[in-house]
C-alpha cells in the first residue's frame, strides 16, 4: 500500500504538536486569573505537549496507507482506533484536488474523496505530490467508468468518449472575470471586509468624517460632540461607505478565487478547475445533478449576463463553498450560459408566470409597516433625547415602497413544463431553478397566517441536493391556493410519469 508524501509527516506533526501543546498552556493561563497558580507551569508543560503532539503526528503518518484495488479505494488509518475503509468506486461522487499557496510552493496537493449522499469528506489525503494527486483522480474516474460500463448503465459510445481527452465547454477569460468580480457580491465578504478594515481603521474614520461634513455630519467621533442630527448623517454615510468597501473587497476575493476557471466534459463528468493562489480541480457527475440554477445578480442582469450552478446530491467540494453547489459557469452572456445549461439538461426557457397582483400589494404593505416602525422608533428617540430635528428622515423611504414591492413581485414566478419545473425568485440576486421531475423527493404546500387571509400559498419542490444554510429549495411563492393545489397534483402526476419512463 502507498504512504503519503514525507512532507505530510512534517506538516501533521507540527500542527498537532502546536495544538496539543496549547491545551495545557491555555488551561494554566486561565487558572492564573482565578487562582494563584504560577503561569510558568504553562511554559513548562508546553514542550511536553509539543513533543507528544509531534509523536502522535509521526505515528499517524506511519500508519496511514491507501491503495487502489480493481473494485475499491482502500484506506487504513488511525493510531489508537484503527480504521480500514473500502470505498466502492461506484459510490464515489467526486475526487477533488486542492492546492493552497503553501502546497503549490512544494508542488503538493490535497485529495478529497466524496461519496454520494455523504455529508462530509469521506477520505482526505493531505500532502501527496501533485503528480500523484492527478494519477489518483484520473485512475478513480477510469475505475468508475469501468464499473458503470460493467453494470450496463452506460453506452459504448459514452465509454469511448469518456476515455478521450476532455472536451472544453467554457473558459472564464479575463474580461469575463472582471465582470464577475464587479457584479457578483457573495456571502462572507462582509466578515472579511470587517477584518480587513481593522488595518486601515484610522484612514477609514478620516474618509467617513470628510464625506459626512458637507451634509451636516460631525467634525469628530467624540460622543460629546455628536448631536442626533449629525449622528444620523454619520450613520448614513458610514453605511454607504461600508457597502462600497465590501464591494471592493468582494471584487478582489472573487477575482483571486475564480481566476483561470475552466470547464470541460469527459463522458458524463463535468470537469472544473479554478483559483489563482489556491488552485482546485474536481468533477461533477452529470447523473448526480439535482437542480440547475441560473444566477443573475442585479448588476450582471443589467448588461444581460448570468451564471450557472449545479446542485448535486450529497456534499460537494469546490465551487462556491456552500455545500453541494458547484459553479458550472461563473458568469457569461445570458445566451451562452443558457446554451451550456441546455447542453447539460435539455429544457425550454418559456415566459415565467408571475404571482397574482394581490401578492404585490402584500409586499407593499409589508414594506410600509417596516418603514412606519423605523419612523416611529426615530420619533421616540427624538422625543427622549431631544434636539433631533431629522426624526422624520426614515419616512422618506415610503417613496421606495412601491418600487420595492413591484421589483419583488416582478422577479418571482414559476412555470410547469412536461419534464421540468422552472422557479424564479430574487431581485438583488435573481435565481431561476430548473428541476427535472424525476429528481423530486417531496412536494410541499405551505401557508402562513397572512397568506391564508389572502388565499395565497407557497409550493416547494424538494430534491436530494445537499442542505445548505440560508438556502431554499425551488419554491413558487405567493401563488393562489387553487393554483397551488392544482399544480401540486400535476407535479405528482409528472413525477410518477417521469419515473415510469
């Protein structure tokens, strides 16, 4: 059986040594605050823990073995509790190769093996040579194809095409990458932006103050010099400045993260590779794709561009880092993105049926209540503090209520086709989900208290894609109850017909 690269022993030993040594040191430092124990004991125990961690890391390296057999990928691991895992090739969903900047310096890589339906990485080989990582990735794909062919579920033509060189489908050129960086604001940027802001805090304070002063803002951030009015101006300017800062940091992160993105096809697998500093490559089995999602951030939508994601069953690494979702096309002109989407899953792109207009009135009422509460809170603050002449400023948002309600209504809708359900939602980041009937797991009809008063309901198509935090399944929002019940029955009939085909 094979061992990991010797650098794995160095990396694992140092990491475990520091982790284990820090435990007694942290405990002693904590006890020093509540007792009279000398904190020097922590320094004495640090080298003991470090030596123990290094020894454990070396033992882990010596006892970790892996091998490719004709039918399974075998791994032996564990120091105290020994494990022997035999993973059949047909259960492997993806073999992802990742290189951080430190890995690339030594021409090393991490190989992650994911299985269908798994909620986490099944096998991880940290620190193998890049050539060995490529060999494992290629060999496992070949074994998967051989297993599929032996089962008779893949045609001879597919097998022949699988053994050939991958066919290029898409490349994220530099102009497209710049458009992606400037139009696609992603989750997580706010936290990283806040961390980055710490290093330029004094500069940021001077910039915000200088911008706020012409509009009545304060001359300093001292609490004694702030009045309610100039504090409100400072708050608005700070929020706008924060949005611009997040946008710039996000653009940098997207540029670095998606640099050099390429997509190809080998048989039924979609192959991807991306990253400037950290480089990743992997595959998306086409048979595991549950839902295709067309993504259109508002800035990209204004110029007619869109991206494409594939949600797969189980856990999937790579892509955007949100569980079982991988980018197939980060961004491109909408027509090009749709061509690639229809090549993966054949579907039509008809007009979307919007919710009834009563839903738009519901959104307007919701936004009006929010603005009213903000105005009331501002008035109460002014009444308590005094000298707050701009307490009515939140009421100016009433002007935006009709536009916000219409934008929400206009970008929602759904369509039922012979083979697919197409659901659209979102204004700032509009998504259009294409769900084949044979991928459905359950159909849910749900109604809130407010929807029941208006005769509305939500209809959701659940698939086997991995559960992702803050992510929804394909849901048709605020449709009439009659349509929801009729369409739910139709979805079930189409689902049964798709299974029989």
